[in-house]
C-alpha cells in the first residue's frame, strides 16, 4: 500500500515540476495576497453576544441590561457570577463584550455620586469591538436620559460613565483582525484548486481507468493525489504566517507549534473539498469553475465579510461545513488571544468531522464514477 502511494506521490511531484512558472506563482501567491490585502469592509453589526456581571442586582442595573437587549445591538444572554467566568467566555470566543456593573450602581445614581460601568471587549474582531464601543457610549447617554425622563430623582445626565477596556487587540488594528482570515483564505485557495484538477487531469488523459486496473484502491489514489498539494499548501501557510507575523506585525501570543500542527490539519481537511470537486466534475475547466465558486461561497460563509452569528440560522448551520469557519477562529484565538488546545477543541473536533465526511464522500463518489 505505502509503495503504491509513494509511487503516485512521486509521479505527481514530477508533473508539478514540469510547470515551473505555475509552481513559482503558487508558492509566492500567499505572500503577495497578504501584502496586497485590502482593509476590512465596513458592515453593520448587530446582536453582539454579551455577558453581564451584575454585582448590584438592583432595578437600575436590570433596566440597563434590558435597554441593551431592546436595542438589538447587544444580546446579553450570559449572566455570570464572577469576572473570571466572564474572562473565560471572552477567551473562548463565546461572547464579544462583557459588562461589569459595580455593587453600588443604583445607589450611586440616586445619590448623584456618578458611577462607572466597566466594559471588556474582544479586540480580536476589530470591527465588532470598534462598533461596540461606539454603541455603548451612545447607550449610556440614552440610559441616563431615560432615567431623568422617568422621574428618578437627583440623577444627572452624565452620571453613567462607561469605561471600555479592549482585550486581545488593544490598538484595534484592522490588520490584526483581517490578516489571519485572509491567510486562511489564501491557504484554502491552494488546498482546493490543486487537488481539484489532479484527478480530472488523469481522467482527461485516459490514465485514471488504467490506475484502477492496478491493485490501487480509490482511497489510496486520493491520498497520493492530495499529498503533494498538501505539502505545497502547507508551505504557503508557513510563508503567509511569516509575512503577517514578522513584516505586518500581527502578534503571535499563543503556541507556534500548536498553530503549525493545526495549520497542517486544516490543509488536509480543506483538501477534501478539492478532492470532492475532482470526483464530481469531468473536465479541468469545470474543476476550476467549481473550485472558484466554492471559494467565493466559503469566504462568505466563513465570516470574513459578515460575522457568522449575524447570518440567518439556516446559513449558520451551513457555515459549520466550511473548514475556513473553524480555522479562522483557531488562528485568531492562537495569535491574538494566546488560546490553547483546551480552548479550541470544539473547533478542532468540528474540522475533524468535516474532514472525515469529505474524504469518505470523495472516495465513494470516485468509485461510483468508475463503476
């Protein structure tokens, strides 16, 4: 088995080597893409997942949380009992904003002493953090107005002072938010396009049926065809990571070894979509079109353009089939938050499930096409 796979891998490597200009472009593409990426497009953000640590538990604090929910800008669905619990939710990416209401919030309002509400924000998603900060400043003003208009005696308009503290991306650099997502998209392009045409090339040349006359099974053919593409895509991942971390100064706060291992895992999973495409289409032209269509769809569903939580429920479920959806969260978590495998294991497990389904589907479909 291993000898058959190795012989096919060597054959694929020789074929790639014949197209030197294309190979050079493929290898420099990730770096060029990182250097030329545009700034994130401004979009409307709503229903930001929010955690509330209410230490006051007064009618005033409950009214503040209710007003945030009524604005449809925030979803204060998580009520925690400690700041440590809130910080854990932020680190896991479950919430994007944490609101800490002090113990004497209501009493300080009535006593005209003024009060401070602390806000913790996930800066790894820069656009969301910037808009959340502006939303909260406006919400505090409206809240104070309503308190005065509602007849709460002695409440001054400026007594609610929200003080935001941005985590994970303190300077709110758009590059820190956008470039990790662009890196995963560039790697996905290599990992999908290269295997998408590999099997189709064999079919067009008439050698695919000859290969299956040999003892080689469909899964062995898929593995051998995908291995060379995986190596090239992983080299592209390393290249893009070096550019954004060294030249573009995106911080790497977590484990480099963990990022490399999960990067290799992501490449193998993303290859599955390319192999599925190659097992379905009949010509290389169809393979290019199908791969291009899928990559556009993947960029939309993965949250690069609009956060996944802002999409319709059915679309959110469909986004879970996109490897990029999970790996973008993984990359941002490791680079910006310093997340460990314990924080990221649900995303890693989801990648594994998607990968198994794709490889089984590709092998089954290829065998049926031959039958």
